């Protein structure tokens, strides 16, 4: 039996999305009482309204009060959400109401809620008493791996759940009492406490954090996390996230503490802090302001705290801010003003060299890209321009030495060379308040302090006239003049002008090779290239040295792109008269007639001669890539010096997606990378607490990296990675791990072991609860967790 009717809401009631939609009732038996205006339906009752439906064994509702009652295996489906209960009282217009011994399911990746009493106060809001929350979907009758048991809770689907007087249980055992907290039911925002954070091990010892999330504004999030380290004391973290306008956004992170744990060195400061600010702001007139600020109190902060862990291997932590704009229909004109700050992070103690590093306190750039301006007579104008003010935080070192500044390291025993422009104190340039061996060769080495500040204007206009020889060869001749103007504290004015020239001749030949009758084909493209670069000779020793020559020669990059030769911004630019012959080859394949050819591999070989150095034949360069062909992809690059018959640099990468012949083997990847550099300068390395002798000369980089990952049946992942130094005959790093996700995909556990050359052996254990506020299906990648590191 079925009854269809039109639902009308009471006058003055707030309109709802589906109130006016008709509903239909079907049941084995339906009775109507005229005096009480009451419908009663029995056995196999089903109420359908738009995308909502209600099933039960017995349902009664009044057309006068608009209130209904359902009993026996009540099942309410509202879009993706599902509620089940033994007994329910509901509003027939909205299907909102109260459930007893109820259960709510927010979808396959969301929370499941069971409660003694559940009141549906809105389409997506519930009030819960004596409830249990979990993302686990185990078989009926099985104990849940984890759950949150709460005496009172408010839940908003797509938002957060507020729990009071709650316990976090693992396998039915309470492990944490939570007086009041918020947890994500999906991904929307709501103010409240988040799940506590625990960490064990590390230099600071075990620590505990309790994040508080404040949805301060629809466009602003603020998370305050007080932390306590057993060995360091109290630490406060604050993270601000914001968006504004159509494209502008930013993130500000600030942390600080008074550290109780002493660090190596005699200049220990207990006040430690960090500031990270990433701000991207689109201003009126298409101006774009971007700031990337990374500041720390000391060199060891990135070793001790996770928020700066990404900078552990950095020699300098750079901060930048600039306002830029591009012009023209293609954006070929560009202008920028800004500043840079480099925080020296190379010291092994709290004492560093920040105040002796020459900084770019102010800079401005203006560029004109090829093809932007009108081209009279086919001439193409290209312009680079840069104005930079270089300075120190506390002024020139030599001035402080003259003033007998007690804070200046003992540099008086080292001579200033190159017309007094830097201190020749040694290769690593460490300033630790005492004498060092030093290289003392009169040649600038990376790390040696510069002793001159001032302004440099660099202008480099260039004219090019592209044309073609027939239909095969493209020719691009270019001539330019690089002019540098200087004003410094040691010289009122100086200048340097260099003539630059470049010629590129490039051709293209191609041929198709057909295979079979199905249209399969291979296309071979050959691109021969002849290049020439010229930089005139000019004595530069009397000029300031704000931008020293690079310590590592980028031979491959300079040979394959001669613009790196003619546009060198260094203040000590060597003359060049270089010719390069290169041959590029590309291979395309087509699976059938009409298909788009796919690039499968490319190979570039090149050789150069630099007549300015009177050394004749230069280097042989190789650059090649093999794009994924079945399970294999690779890259090979290198530089070979035929004069000395030595390989200067080399790199080889190989990645293999292993086939899976077994059902239990879901995915397997093996990747390896080999790197070689014959001359790698040794810098002032940052090893915690290590203040040994300076490192002079070059080292040989000769190492191989191997990474492997195996996923078994979507629930187990094995991983291993290693870095081995062939030259030293030692493993620099080893790390292996096993991760397991439960069958119901609501929890996971991971175990890892690692070894590092200087830190020794260690390991860790992590238990992670999956599905909390995320909808990722990747194994073990998201969620909340706690762990132990050894």
C-alpha cells in the first residue's frame, strides 16, 4: 500500500532545501485516524523524500504536529550519510530528530558514530550522549582497533566534532583522557583543541604539544601549539594561514623558547627562536609582492627542531622579498625591486659569521626578453640590467679592526689581498676567534671574508638578427656590451666593460621508419648545432669584488647553453673565445596510423674549443634521457676532458617499475643514481659540535644512491634507501622500513631502522590512526600518530 502527499511547512519556519519536496510512504499496512490526524504504517515501511529515505518496521506520524516516530531497525539515508537506530523521533518535513541506540556513518572515508542518544539538530549537525567515534570499519562483532568514547559531543558533518569528558581507546583500553577537544570529521574549519601531539627521542627528549585551532575569520586560520620538552623546557609555536583577494595568500610561523639544554661552544644563548613567512600578494596594477622569510636564532636550530629541518644541509639560509611586474601582451618586459639576506649556517657552534657576510640589502632588475620590442630591419633587442647595494650588518671588517672592536675575530694576522678586497685566511674561512692554518695563496676561496661594500650597476644590452639559410638552418648572431659601474667604500668610482658575442647555427633533419602494416612508425630527428661565444679580455683586479667567481665550474651547462658564458654576472669574468659543436637526436614512436607520436628518448653530445685559454680541445659533453618505455626510464649526463683523459663530472639515473606477476605484489619500484665530480671544493661544513682543523683543497664526489619500495596487497609497504661513497668506501646513510595498514584501514604501524655516518645507528616505531580528517587512500601517508625514535 502506498500514499503520496505534498509536504507544507508551518508559517514562519525557515525554508529548507527539500521541505517542499513531495514524499511517498509504502508499507504492508497503512492506517489513518481522522480524529487524531495520525498515520500508522507497519511492516516494511519506507518513506522517500527527494534524496532522503527512511526505513523501519513501524512508523507513525501526525499531519497536525508534523512529528513522526519510527521503531525497529530504523535506517535513515540522507545523501552520502546514513543513520541507524532502534528508535527515532523525527520531523517529517526535514527528517531531523532524536535517535536512541543509534549509529551514524558519514561515508566510506569518514567517521562512524554509535550513541545511546543522538539528536539530529540540523542537516549536518548532531548532539550525542554516550557516544563512540571511530573511522574503523571492521567486521560486525570485531573489537575496534581504536575509538573515542565521549559522554557528550556535538558533531558537524564536513566540520569538526566537539567532545567532552572523553577517552581515547586502543583495542578497548583507555590510553588518554581528553576533557575537551575538537577532531576533524571531514575537512571544514572550526575553533577548538586538536588531538594532542606526542614525540619521543631526539636531542630535546620526549615532548608533548596541545594544538589549539582558531578559525578567526573565513579567510584566516590560527593554530597555537604550546609544547613541553623534558630536556629543553617550554616552547611556543604559532602558525597563521590566510588568503585574501582572488590570488593572494600567505603563511606565518613563529616559534620561541628559553632552552635549558646547553649547546657546544662558548657563546650559547638560551633564547632561541624561528620565523618563517611565505607571503604572496597581488597588488593593484598587476604588481606582485612575494616574501620568503626564513630566520633562526642560531646555526643549530635546524638540527634541533622540525620546523627548520628542511635547512639542515644548507650552508646559507636565504630570505628574499621583492615586488615585480611583467609588461606587454606576452610578459616580455619585466621589472623587480627587492632585497636578500643570507643567514650563514655553516658554523658548528652558536658562533657564526652573519655579520661578516656581504649582503644584497637592496636590488632592482629590469629585463627585456627576445621578441618583445618592435624589430626594425629584423633586429631583436635583449636587455639585462641590475642595480645592487652590497653591505654588512655592522660595516666593513677593516674599519672595525681599526676601531679595535672586541667583537671582531682575530684577523689582523691575515693579509688583505687583491688590493685589500678580501682576507686570505684559508679555504673554509671559519671565524672562530683564533688563528687558522689558512690557504694564504692570494687567490679568493669560497668563505673568505670580503672587505668592501658599495653599489654595482650592471647593464647588458644585446642585439640579435635571426635569419634562415634555406629551409634547414636557423642562424642567430648576437652582439652585446656588458657594462659594470661600481661605487665602493674603497674606491669612489670604477668601471668594467666587456664585449660579448654569440652565434648559434641550428639545423633539423628528420625521417620516419615504418614497421608492419598497422601504421607503427619510428621518427628520428637530428639537430646539429654550431655555437660560438666571445667575451673580451679586460683587467679586473682593480675593480670591487661583490660577486666572486663560482667555486664549481658548471662545464656541462656552459657548453650546452652559451648564454651562461656571455651573461656571466661575476666581477671576475674570464675572457672566452669558445666554439661548440653539438648534435641532438630525438626519437619518437607511433603505435598506429593517426596516433600522436610520443617522445621516447633524446641524446645531446657536444664538444668545445676555447681559444682564449690556449688549451685547444675542450670537453666532451653528454646529456641523454630515456623516457618511460614499459617499466624502464633513465638519464645519463657527463663531462669528459680528452686532454687529460679524465671524466670531470658524471651522473646516471635508472628507475625500474618492476612487473607484478603475483596478486599479492601490488607495486614495486627500484631507482638508483650515481654521481661523480672530480673536483668538489670543501666548504665550512656544519657538523654539530665539530670544531676541528680546516679542510683545504678539493675532494672527490663519487657516490651511489639506491631507493626501493614494494607494496604488498595495498596494506604492506617495504622501503629501503642507501647512499654509499665509493671513494671513501663507506655507507653515508641507510634507512629501511616496514609499514602496515589494517584491513579496515583505520590504523597503521611502521618500524624503521637508519644509520648515518656521523650520527650512528637509530630507529623508530610509529603508530598512526588513519582517516582522521583526510580522504587519502595512499598507504600510511596521512592521519595522526605518535611514535618513538631511538
